[in-house]
């Protein structure tokens, strides 16, 4: 199993998200436009989880996490909801034109 090491790019993003509210707002707004599998992969990396660690927490195989994060995958929303809860996130439908405000 790989070590839970956050990549330098991800570490830099996390640092900016915490320090710069304008950056965080713009980042979250763009992230909300991304497909759900990509949102999951990015949030997992920001939270410092490997696919293996996330799989262990959800009691599934790493390959399943990989499939959830694959663009074009067709999974039940509840699978993404479970993953989002593990990452201290949630799934939301954001109306076009609305702005996200980071907490």
C-alpha cells in the first residue's frame, strides 16, 4: 500500500485554499463545473487520501475507487455520496449562474 503522501501541487492548492478566500471561491466555482468523477478525484487528493486508503474506509477494492473517478463511469449517486461523506464533503446540484461561497 502506498504511503499517504500529498503531492507538491496538491499541497500548494490546499495552502492557497486555506489562505486566500478569493482563490478558494474561484477554485470551488470551477470544481463545481467539473464532472462528478473528477470532483471526487480532486477532493480525495486535496484531503490527502490515496485510492487505497479511501477504498479501505469504504470497504471496497482500490479498483472500484479508480472506476468511480473515471470519466464516463456510470455509478449510482449513493456511491458518490458515501465517498463524499468520507471526504467530509457532499454532493450538490448547483443552478447555472449561482456562485459558491466557501465556508
